[in-house]
């Protein structure tokens, strides 16, 4: 039948190994695959059927990178950090005709003040 259909030869082992590998690639638990195959030890299943497919390795790398970027607070695809965008100061409008008072600065919003240079007094002309 295989020769008539021009297909590559398939061994009985391939019929067992292929679905087990694909099930693991699809995210099926190793314990479930072990019971499907009838293995007495999960170590045998892990050693035999967990060959790394390129697609699975790529997905694992992407998930790891996304986790690292999330931990660092970086938005994927950018160099921006989460929660560190430009902020605007809120304007406080006077209510009910009240005069607008300056806001009291708290330690969180206060900025260090710089000493302003003092104006030098005009030089006195020399005494004669």
C-alpha cells in the first residue's frame, strides 16, 4: 500500500513515536502521555519521547523572553518601561468662585530648589 501511494516507509515505531511527540508538543502532560503509551516509568517516556521540535523550541524561547521583559517592566516590541511614561500635572480649577490657592507640595511631589544667584551690587566708584 505504501509503494502504491508513493509514501515514505512508516515503521510501527513511527506510528507510536510520532503521536506521542506531537502530544507533548501540543502541551499534553507527560504523565498523560505515559499512561497513553502504557509505560511503567515516567522517566522512560521523558527520555524517549521528548525530542525537541523546532516549533516547540521557538515557542519556549518566545515565552521565556516575554517573561523576562515582563519582569523588567518593558513593553514588548519597544524600549519603553511600563508605568514610566510621561505624566502631566493635573490642573486644579477653583470651585464655587473660590480663589485659586497654590497646592501644598508633599515630599513625593516636591522638587529640590536651586539657589538663585544674587544680584551683585553695583561697583562703587573709587574715592578721590
